[in-house]
C-alpha cells in the first residue's frame, strides 16, 4: 500500500490533524471552521459573543438570525410550507429576517422607545440585519447584547401572536 495509511502493530487511534495535540474536540473544530472567516455573518463572533454570559438559546437564535436561517415566513415558504407570508406584528409587509428585525414598524417603534429611554441614538435600521449588527458592534462595543435581546423579545412576541393568537402592541412589550 502507498499513501497515508501505515500498518503497524500499534492500537488504532484517531488523529485530529487540525489540533496540535491530535485530540478531537468541538473547540478545535470550531476554531478550524472560522479561522479564515471574515464574512459579515460571523465577523467577530468567536471573540465576542460565545464568551458572554447570555443564555445559550439566545446565542443560538442569534447565530441563526445572522445566517438568515430563522424560520420566518419567507424561509418557511421556500421550504414548501404554506402560510400568510405577512408580518403578524405590523400586518403591512412580507415577513423576512430584515423586515421583522429591522424595518417592521413594530420593531422600529421599540428601537425608538429604547433610544428615548437611554437618551442616545442606536443607529439601528439603516442597513440589513447583518450590516446593522456589524455597525452596532463598532459603535456600541460594550452593549453588544442589546440587539440580541431585543430581537429575541421580538421573535418571542411574534411567535406568541402566531401560535397563541395573542394580540399585543409595542407599548405593551415595552412595559
């Protein structure tokens, strides 16, 4: 035989060539997968977000949002599901990731109220979700959790409207 296989009398073992010690771990795979990534979807993710004290469900949710993989109506329809396709928060536009988390009047109102509460401009809503988040991390490096939490709340409200037929307003959400 030639190539990479060598037969020996030693016990078989797995060698993880992407780890310096040859031991396979989730961390070495993760590091390998993102080492050369500088796409907007995961820029800065390794160093800033997984290391923070946020619930794992919110971090996983946000990862899906940045990958445009969360199950908004447009993604459900692409997968063959039927449904209204309209945003249940504003009833004014087709629901997709950029609409529900950036352009929806319900979402914009929440961001406006937060700006008033904190007496500062957050500059949210000027781009798509990925661009907004990259800008957010540039201008608000010490409060990077806020958009994750706001979008998580919006998602939970949206799901409550759909699955529990619960009607609400942005004012009620802000209380």
